[in-house]
């Protein structure tokens, strides 16, 4: 009788399968559809080389990345050459040169950020790129004004140094307005141009790496290299070398404008295809 009662107390096999113990249950692996002989690759299966290939073939991402890094190259270059440039050309005191840099670049960047604040609320990539093209067109105009003011002061075409200084400062303000409006929005374009989340994570790292190399590293290095080349091979004076370095900095605005314009054309092509 005891054996019969013990056997009767045991649950049936069907009940064991129907109600598994909570503590011993294990999460099952996610099943993938397809044949047993076919390996289905998902986004998590992509290697780093494959992700790099996807990003390299994404022309919109590449152009936006170059535009972002080049805009920061201009900011770093201005910070590098500003004090020596205005001390040499306008005999400005060092303290006045430092204050003018903080005021002019800060005011221009703040105006650009304010102008782009309404655009940041939208996610329409084409609308963002249209605004960026206008902003960088203003920056290119500011770059031409800056170069004109520097050359007029260098060649001593006019005796009114205040006029050339005002022209140069006005050009730099306009240049910084466009850059301030571009820096934040172009990162939105970089992120939205990559639909895959894992590939996007790698893309964000590449964007910051390009910014550190092209922007923060080449910002001081490239203008100094240009200045040394002019001094060694062309026998330029210090003032002429500084102007050549400044031209190599503000001239990058044309590169940013070209990247934004080509990115806009690429976005229009993608919209028409979709």
C-alpha cells in the first residue's frame, strides 16, 4: 500500500512538461527561420570589416563626416594662429588680441547656434542639408572677406588699418556664424544616414576619430606646415607666412560647402529612389 501511494503521488509526465519549475527553467535561444542547412546572418553577425565596407559605400555618411571634421579644423586653426596674426599685422596688444578672439568667435558661434535651433527639432535630412548649404555659403563669403582684409593690410594698400581690421573681423564673424550652425546639425546627418544601429555605433566612433585627427590635430599642424614651406622655399617674411597660414585655415570653408552640397545631392538621389 505504501508503494502504491508513493507512486500515485508522483506527477504524470504530461504535467511535468506543462508546468516546469520556475527555478530550473532556462531561457531558450531565439529561433531563426530558415532551413537547417542555411545560415541566416543578421546585423549582429557583421564583422568589423563588413561594417566598415557599409560605411565606406555610404556616400552621404562619408561626405557629412568630412564636413564635420573640416568645420572643426577651421575652429582649431583660428585658435592656433589668431594671436600671432593680429599682433604681427596690426601691432595689436596680446591682451586685446585674446579678448577679440573670445568675443568674435564666441558671438559668431552663438548666433549660428541660435539660427539652427529650430532646424534641430526636425528630422528631415534634406531640410537640414538645405539649411547647412545656406549657412556654409555665408561662411564662404566670410572667408573671402577675411582674406581680403588680410591681404589689404599685408600689402598696405590703404592707410586706414581700422577699415581692414573691421573687414577682417566682420568676415570672421560671418565665418563663425556658418560654422556654429553647421557643427551640431551635421552630426545629426551623420547619425541618420546609417539605418543599422550597430553599424551606426561604429560610425559614431569613426566620426569622432576623424574629428580628432582632421580637426584637432591638423588644425594647428597644417597651417604651421604651410607657413614653414613659404618661409623656406619662397623666402616669405613672418607676416606673409602668417597670412598664408590663415588662408589655408579659412579656405577650408570651401571644402565644407562642397561636402554639404554633394551630400544634399546624394540625399535627393536617395529620396527619388525610395
